[in-house]
């Protein structure tokens, strides 16, 4: 595959040197005398490497920012200068320059830098092909989910991760076919749907990490938080004096900041109508203007949009544009609610327990089974919050059913015969219902009695020595003190042997 390199320099001889140095290695070299010419070239061919004359003393940082906004932050930019000071070199590196060459540049130095970039590009392509080939040859859904750092083994989550793998594979093939034909396909767009708390941003980050945009930034914005009157400036930037209170210099927006990477537009249906037209243009042509400016800015940005609403219903009600929906949904992935993937509760519980308990806290089997009977209207986010609260409130290394019930909502939130869901999300018959644990209060009492009896026996064995008792129980001395003082564990009538500290 031929890679494009861009050389920006007013010196005809230096441009020739770069072209002669790179051509034997299969590079297609595009030339430009100025940044304005470079912009036209970038519109036709996306470069994988840029060589650029540094220019005057104070121009380097500005030039770098302009170039990165057009080619993306993941594209290496090598600056060339005949008289750069140490300070200028440091500033260039701080502002994102990949390297700096002294002019007149030698062909061997140019070729060496380019070969490093080419090797990295080939490695990235190879890794992507291996991942996509593995998915295409039918690797299990569990492995696919693991590849995307998505926890789950249920049929529902395997279907979602298969959709994701297929979308990434299809986009890879689309881009490869375009390059063979000498065209540059538009950046892909993904629409991720699902209820609040299902993990749509997790899917967006998986798309970013497994795409050719992985080397660029990942910028997330909640469209519901965009100010109706300032959304244009927030997304696309502004020029001096564009509105009252505008800064006195050019201000880049979120779209420009995501150049070369992924922009995640969460709750896209909540975006102000004032920016719909501008969104449509940048998705279609990859260009936009800052608020208050007529200068067109080109960007290469992968967009992932997400919503918890029924988009078709929003379109019919006139609350969203149909053409914008079609531009955003080149690939569509639906994330199922947790009630449709209850088989995933045990691995999710284990994961969150490790995260918030540092691997020291476990959930009893009864506690995990109880969590599988809950409706989880808040989905994975609600489960995560419950696990975190249970771990933080845990007085020893195990979370029991009695520890969970105060953290869950009313008993009506548990699956019952008249209000249950199957793995497909619809009502189920009584034969498929997971019954509510019987006599939960009795179980709580038994757990409390067991803990109390164990503490009594241990303290008695060590003559009330708290330090040695805590060591024997496998908990900290502070945890044992909490247990001794917890009214939910020890009733006022209970008598615990006198305690003392020390060796």
C-alpha cells in the first residue's frame, strides 16, 4: 500500500530532495509551497507524514497547530530549519513536532525518519487485520467481548459485540477498497443506542481503540450540556468578536480538538437545533467554519454518537433531523439493558468487587444470586454503584445478602411472577421466573448470629485481645472495632467479652 507524504516548503530544491529521498521506498510525495496550498493537497490526499519548513522565529508553534488541525494529531510532522535555536527546537517539540531536521536536509536523514513511520503504519495495519480476521473466522462471542474490554457472556452482549466487530471490519474493508481506487472515504460514523447506564461510552471507547484513529485524541461531549446560544462556538470554535464575551484570538472547538481521533457525541438527540446544519456539513464534507469566520477548516474526525431515545420517534415528532440521523448512523450498535443480560451479573460483580475492593472483598453465592433477581432499571451503572457501596460498607472480606438488601430499592424491584423479564426483554411465564429469596430476614439474622458467635469465640480464645483476634479473623483491627460497635450486628442485649488492645 502506498503512503502519502506531504512536504511544505517554499524552496523548490528542498522539496525535490524530500521527493527523491522518499520515492524509492514507495511513498507518494505531494508538494506545497505554502500552508494554503497544503490545505488543498490535504483535501485530496490524507498524508501519513509531513515535512514542513519551520518559517520565521515566531511562526513555528502557530504553523504546527494549523497543520495538526488539518492532518490530525496522529500524523507525524517533521519540521525543517536552517537556523533554529535550542529554544525554538524545544518549543517545536512541546507543540507536537515529531522531529526536527537541519537544512539543507540529507536524503539519508529524511529516508530514516520516513521508514520509522512506515514500519509503525504497517504494524498497525497488521494488528488490525489480525483482530478483524480473528473475528471474521468465528471466534466465540465471549472472546470478542473480552477483546473490546466489555464484560459479559450472555447471548445479548455477544450479539452487541458481534455487531461492533462487524462494523469495524466493514469500515476497514471500505477504507482499503477506497485506497486501492485512489479515493479517500469519508471518516466513519457510528450510532450507539441503549438505555441510560448500559455502557454506551464504553462501546465508543472500544470503537476508538480498535480503529485507525486510536493514535488520536478521544473527546467526549454530552450534547445535553451544550448551551443553546453557545453550542456553535463550543463545537466548532470562534473568531475574535464573534459574540459578546468572545476571546480576542482564534478559539478552537471540540470538533477541531478531536482532529485525527474520535469525537463522542453523547445524547445526540439533545443537541441544540442551531448546530444541526453545521454538523451535517462537517459529517458530509469534513469541513466547517468557526463562528464569526469565513475560513474553511478541514478535519479528519471519526464520530461516535449515542442516545437513549427512540431516534425514529424523535424524527417523527420533529425533534431531530432525518438527514442528520442517516449521516450519523453509517454503522449502528445497540447495547442491551442489564435485564436482558442477567447472565452477565456474576462476572460484572466480580469485576467491580476487584475494582473497588482491591481484590480483598468477595460476594457470597447467595448475594450474587440475589443480584440476578433484581430488575436493574439503572442498568450496569446502578449495579456498579451498589457494588461500590456494598464493598465500602463491608465489615469483613465477604458481602452477604444481608449487606445488600439495604442498598437495593423496594422489594417490588425484584423479579416476580407478574412483573418479570425474559432474556429477550419481554414478559415471561411463571416457569421462567427467578423467585425472590424466601425468608430473607431469617437469612440476615443467621448471618448476623454467625458473625457474632465467631467474634465471641475468637475474643474469648485470645482473652479479649483485639489485635490478635483481628489477625486470626483475617481482618484489620479497625474492622473488628467497627464490628463490635455495629448496632445492626450486635444488639444492645448481646454481651461481648471485655476487649483490650496490645500484643
